[in-house]
């Protein structure tokens, strides 16, 4: 059985809320078309140790190859163009269980 793939995104700052809103609309359609499911999209309930109070988004895919492929689609690139420099974030694609 293949391990699942995840997008893990932490938003360090939001400079342009309108750009972020447009990105979210476009990204949701793109991600869902590739089988992705947003399983977390929230601010932390609490932070500890060196944690930073920033919004976290986790998107689950059936496997890591699908997570990578979804990032590389033309439709997701369009979402990224809409986002532009509207946010500063840490974006990772990881393999999980």
C-alpha cells in the first residue's frame, strides 16, 4: 500500500488578503481535481516550545506522487500567479502514513 502524500503549508504573514482569497478559490478547484482533500485549515489552538501562531493548511493525497503532480499542474500554477507576493509561507510536500 502506497504511503499518502501531504501538502503542509504554514502562513508566516498575509500581505494581501484579496490575493489569498482568489488563490484559495482557484487552488481548491485545482487540488480537488487531482484528488486532494484539505484535512486541516486553521489557526493553532495553542502553540508550544518554538511554535509560531500562524495558519496551517494540510492537504492529503492518496500518495506522494499525486501530491507532487498536483503542485505542478497548470491550474495550480494559475492559483500561484493569483497569489503572487500576497503571502509569505512555508510550503512542503511530505510522505506520510
